[in-house]
C-alpha cells in the first residue's frame, strides 16, 4: 500500500446526506429528518418543516435502505462531469420521502426496469477531490440483483 493511500479518506459529497457503514456489522443509510410536531419525514433533513412550518422541530432519522421506483428516465446528453448514458429515477421510501437518484447496476441502453421495481441503496465513490480523497454519495440499484435490472 502506498503511503498516500493510507491517508486517503472517504468523504460525503455533501455533509449530512449519508452515513457510511464503518464495519461489516453496520449498514449504510441515508440521513433524513422527521418533524417532531407533525411526523412528516424528509430527505435531506431540512432545518424547518415545510408542512407545519415549525422551526427546531426536525430530528435526525436513518431512512430505509430499500424503496420502489416511481418513475425513471435514461439521460443521453450529460452535463459536464457526467458520462452518458445513465439512468435517473425517483425512488419512494417507505417513510414517505421521494428520492431523486442515479441508478446503478443496469445497462442504460437496455434498462429492463419497471415503475414499482424494488431498489436498494448503495454508497459509491463519485469522484476524487483535489487531495485525492474519495468523494462518496448515494445511488440505488435493483434489489437483490447483480448488474441486471428486472
């Protein structure tokens, strides 16, 4: 192992979005917010509840690792920094939030995905920062599938 690799860190692209597992007995999850007043769950965790407009009422909660696709699309023309084609989807979590996410584990040219398909959270390296650290974020993949969408 090179010395510089030992100092390499895995950092979230945006703080407060994901909790990455630190060992085999722990699971990674998205960090949401639940309003202590009305019970509504959000992702990402807001400072103010947009339903009841209460300040300081949000508590941090871990969100489910599984959800279902509401709808998806294949992007053929990508913005700077992304490689086309790729899949984007809205994934509904059981707690209520609808997550906008990139989808992995599927061939974007033949995405055998269906609305309502069960998806599973994965935490992945998005890119490296200027110091060589891995910047991580979330994506969803078909639940229980390895590299194939059904």
